[in-house]
């Protein structure tokens, strides 16, 4: 892995840093308290041409890699935007990767430019309440209806559904008991989120309230055949192509948020006086912060090792999953210690670190649990028997 960023990569980081400087901590506090979508921030990202950073140039993107996208997203969270800022644009960077890889030329031309230009907004319909991480057990179904399909069932934790007009949807087209392998019979669609046939209920949650998460109920939503990505029944394999980039980007974001928390903790430790001395002089404060810096830097190395492997066309499953695990844990430790360093004021919203602590729970839980990452490493890397 390269130790230093290229001039182009450094320029990306610097440009995003300047853009994010226009949105201070009070802006993000307001978005969080009012559950208000950061529309001004998203508009600035869109106007700067950043939404398609990792999309092909032929469709309006920049044609760069996951490394550059990770630099961008890490810079956003590190600015203090946290996952409120990152989640508002996250899907644009990797979500339609299955379309890029498996879509027809007509689909790419029709689907990619509007998303890259910010004219359309998409949500991601995979998770279900009775399936969780067992994707092969999805129950939302697509029934044939003339030349198209009708969608029935419930999706869960669909972010941005309140605002989106498009949905990337993984559903069953063949019942599980009628396929040879449980991974067969799932199909992938990118289609209109037709509100005449869906009910969207927002999930009120612990953090990141400015970016909505939802339960979505489909009651016969029509989907034309032209919105089927690839072959019917092969959707599970298509969706896998977006998993490693998602883990890498989420890991980069977790490191960024951890750094934002560490910066606030260090600044407070330099200023706060108790018993006539700065609290940063006390090893009980200083040593945990030093350890957290090391944890974040170590996790960051794995993030960009995974990104370099992905961009180089190398196998990166172990690195992407490890990066997600390590970055989420290091980020959590940083955010928790930032609250503890602030003492009672760490519990106050005006010091911002309590929001960081709420938001850092996201990469610890999603898109895959810590335990499933450990299962993956145990089986695929260490060669141990499957444990679940």
C-alpha cells in the first residue's frame, strides 16, 4: 500500500475540507436537533461535482476509485459533519455499482447520469425485519404481471425513503423452496419508488435523525421489466459487488468521526483546569487519548489497504471487513473517551461530542455486525469451520 496520497488525492482532501468549512458545528447541531435534512450541504457537494466521484466518466462521473471516495467521505466526517453529513450522500458513491457492472448500456445511460447530477435521489431496499443479515431469507417478492412485475412485502431500515424517488430493490422472484441454492431466485431492480403503492413509516432512532430511516410497505408496486438489473434470479450475486466498497467507505467515515471526537477531546483537555492544572497534564486523561490516536491510525491503514486492493482489482474481502471492524471500534472508543474527557459537559449537546457518540454506533451495527465480521475472518482467512 502506498504510504502517502498522490497530489490529486491530496487536492481532493483539501477541496472537501474547504467545502466543509462552510458548514460549522452549529449547522450540524441544528440539523440534528430539528431532524432537518442537510440540504444546503448536499447542494454544495452536488454543485461541486462530487456525487459521481467513483462513477464512470462516460455517464458524468469522475471515474476515480474507492480510494478517492474514501478520502472524500473521511474528510466529511472528520470536519464534524459526522454520519449526518456522510449518510446524506453515501449511497451515490457505491449504491449503483451493480448497475455499473451488470446493467445494459441503455440502463447505465438512463439511470446513472440523473443520480450523479443530483437530479434524482435513491434509497436502498435490501434489509427486512425477518431476515436481518440473512439476505437469502428475504421475503419481499416480485410477481410477474404482464411484461413487468408487482412488488409485495416489507423492507426495513430503508434510509432516505422519505426523500427518494428511486429505489435499488432486492426481492424474491422465485420462492426459496423452489430453488436449488438459497442464493438463487433473488432479483435486483432499480426503479421508481411509486408512492401510490407504498407506505413509508419513519423509524425514530438514537442518532442521525436528520437522515431518515424507514419501514417501507410495498402493496403491488409496479416495476417494468426494463428496470431489472442483469438476469432474473441472479440479484444476490450482483449485490455482492457493492459490499466491499460499502464497508471501505463506512470504515473511512468511522475513522474520520473518531478523529473529530479526538480533536475536540484534546482541545478541551488543553483548556480545562481542575485543581489548578490543565486536565491534559493528568496521565488518566492523556494516556487514553494517546491510545486512541494509535488505534485510529492503525485502523486507517487497513482502510486504505482495502481501498487500494479494491481499486487494483485484487481480492479485498478480508481487508474490507477488517477495516470496517477496526475503524468502528476505534471510532467508538474515540467518541466515548471524548465524552468522558469533557466530564459532565460531554453530556451536553452544545459540546457536540454526545452526537458523535450516538452516530458512531452506526458503523458498529451496520451494514454487518461485528460478530459476522469475526465469523468471516475465522472461516475465510483462518480456515476454521463455519460457526453459524
